[in-house]
């Protein structure tokens, strides 16, 4: 028994010495996370040892150890939390260091080539989208939706020199993916996947696409931007779907009221015929086509230099091309081409001229010809086009110093317009490896819509997916893409001055005591009838504050509730009108009247009669 007591006593003394060692460690300055972890381990072991002692009353010491252990764990938790917060905030702070490194500030900005749109700006975006979608539906289209990213092999090899602008994504579970460059290739993939179940028809899609281009956000030239596409897929009689697409485009641009616009038109067969007649080697056709496509923003001498020095074309061949691509006009240009026996001897060129003749007759029926410019310099650089190609431009499309759709022979070195501004020095790169910004004064908006016929793109996908030796089904297509952000850039300056930025019809107010419950009841009643209604979200707002809120949103009807009117079953309605001043700004029309008394149960009918639903 004595032996057992001495054994326990020795164990107790050793535990006390262990505690003394820990106490010395405590006296050191702020423990690091690792030293705290070591202390916690020691105290945990000590607590376990103390619990084994049965013959000695050590209750107080056990409690003291428990408290100390809890304190250490709390300190360690605080250090770990601080480290986590520092990591989120972008700091690099060493645990236990007395002087923390200076915290890096978060740069609050959107990614390059993207932007936010506030409520006022989105009101215009919604208007543009509403007009476009209404036209798509009126022309018999059906809506589809495709993913914003595709398998990389779906997109590659379809965009010629622009393939370098595709945004690639990092490996995602074994798939190589890219953000979609346009809606056309995803549509072709969609059609190829369901070709056996889709006989053909009109399809449309509105959504964002992505291009790793040098952006100019103020001109609507973005890396993330919205496009609206309308395509007709299937086998139809020659040039009828093509004329339908051009009629749709002219209708949309007219309804958007963008001002004067021109639809430049050409045919890939005519363009390829020009290259063949002039002696362009077949393997250089697409690259030379891409150079010719720049004639709307570069003088001929620069384009010729690109063709000869950069792309290795003989200068004599380039001059022959120049004699053709200087031509533009209307139906009469077809007669000029028909009179060229050398040109018409080329089978492809003759086919193109014949198809254009059919198209012009249809465009006359659609009354679209006043907007058409038959332009032999229009090339469209994308590889998948096979027939007619077109793009819509306005005055602001061209860079400063150029004019949209200039009628200038290619031997001229410049266009007769205002001298272009001297280019500004490129801004210094903020970060190593970051691209230089484009001077917005040196570029135009560019085309606001473009498209063409692509008869082989769907078949390219079906052939690649078919077993070897099996015939792949085809589906010819023609379509147009409308640049929603470029149209926004054109319309916004005027829209922001004269248009309402919110669609609220009615603003409910209270005179005197807040009448919050009565306001809520009336708001609910009006909303249930489809009337866009709002009120100030305060319990007892003053009447001037309520009027200010309604005037900010230019609400046409202010409905005022008062205690007496509620008892009598009436409301007071004040009509609010804004006029456009001679300076082009908006100003509320002064009205000294007290408003119109309307029976509560007749209010909705009165508002409808006033045209509130059509505002």
C-alpha cells in the first residue's frame, strides 16, 4: 500500500514539474500559432494525467488546467481567424510578427473590355432588345438558346485570321473549352446535332458573345457584348431567304431610329471570281479577302502594302484587284460586270452575278433598295461564308478622317474628309504583359450588323461526326447578327436626354398623416390590373418628398390620398408632363391646379382611358 502511495505521489510531482515548464513558456512574448499548438498538446496531456490520479484531491488544479486549455484554444482560434481574414484581404501577414506588411488595396474595376450598365442605361438596352425581339417574332422566328461556352474543337478553324480572338478556358474535367465567338457556329452545331428532326425554319437568339479584341468601350467595341441573331436554315428557292433577312434588317434599323443607314452588299462568288480572274493563288484567297475587307478603314495604299509585303501577293495582281474593288453602286453595277467578258468567263463569278440579279428584284419588292450599296470591296473575313455577304453601317461607323461607304477609287491615298486626328501616344502599360489601350479618337463604331449565307457549315459538323464513307446531311443557312452594344453607343447620347429611364405609370402619395396601409392597398389594386405603380417606402413622408421621388422617375400620374377623400371614396390625380426645351433638355410643365377628383372604384378605367397602358 505504501509502495502504491509513493508511486502516485511521484507521478503527481512529475505533473507539477511539467506545469512549471509550461508556465515558463507562457512568460515569453506573444506565442506563435505553432507554439500555441504545442502548449495545447502539453496541457491536454497534463489534464489527462491529472485525471488518472485518484488518491489525491486535485480538483482545483484540474479546473485550472481546463480553463488554461480553453484560453489557449481561444487564442489559437483568433490567430487562425486573423490569418484567414488577411488572406482574403490580400495581405501577407506572418503569425506572431509585430509589424504587419501594408495591406494591398483591392482594385475595384470591371475586366478589360467589359462594363456595368446602370438602371438608366439598361432602360435603353431593354428598349433595343424589345424592338429587335418584336421584329424577330413578327417575321416568324422561333427562339433558341445555346451555351456561352463550347468545346474548343467546335469553334476552331471557322473564323480565319480572327481565330486568335477566341477566349480559351482552362481545362474543365478533361474538356478543352472556349467562350463562344458568335451565335452562328453554335447554331450550326445545334442544327447538326438535331438535323434529322429539324426540316428547316427561322431561328433567333439573343445573348452575349466574347472576343479577345482590343476594346473601345465608348464605341460599343467590347470583349463581352450582346448580339441578336436571326437565321433561316433549310433548302428554299434561290435568294428568297436572303431577301427576307435583308428586309428584316432594314425593318429593325428603321424602327430603332438610328438615322440614315446603308447596307453594304456583295457576293462571295463574285469576290472569289475577282480574285481568280486577277490571278490570286487559291491558297491566298482567304488572306487576301481579309485584307480587302479593311478598305472601309484604311486607304488603298495601306491595303495594297498588306497584300504585297505581308501576304506575298504580286503587286501587278494587287493592282488588278484594285480596279475591281473600287466599284460600288446599285443594280447598274451588275450591268458593268456583265459587260466584262473576262470576268463573266469565270463560272463562279457568273453564278454570283445571276444570283445578285434575282436578289435585287426581291429587294425592290421589299422596298429595301434605297438602303443598299452593292460594294465589291466588302469581303467579310469569316471563313464560313459561301454566298451573299452584307453589313449595315452609319456615319459613325467609319474612323475619324474616313467616311462611311466612301466612293473613292483605290489609287487615292486618302478619303476626302476631315483630316484624321493625330494619334495619341500609347498609354503606358499598367502591368507588365498587359495590352496597350486603343485611342478611342482613332476608331469608329464599325458595322452595327452583318451576316451572310453559309451553306456548308452545318455539313462540316455532320461530316466530322459521321462514320467514314457515310454521306453527311447538309443544311444551307443564311442569317444576320445585330450588334446590340454598338447600337446602344449610337442611341445613348440622345436617349439619356429625352427618354424616360423608368416605366412607372403611377406614383401613390399621401397628404397629412402617412396613410401607409391605405397607400399599400391602392398600390396593390393598381398593380393587380397591370398598372406599373410605385410609392415612397416611408411611414410618414412629407408630400414634397413624395413629389420629388415621382418627378425623378418622370411618373405621368400622381395619385394623392387624404383622410377626407378616403372617407368619401375619392382620390386626387395630378397629371405630370415634361416638355423638350429648345436646348434638347427636359423640363416639367408647370401646373398650378389642384388635380382631378376621381371616384376610387372608377380610377382604373379613368387611367386606362388616359392611355396609361400604352405608355
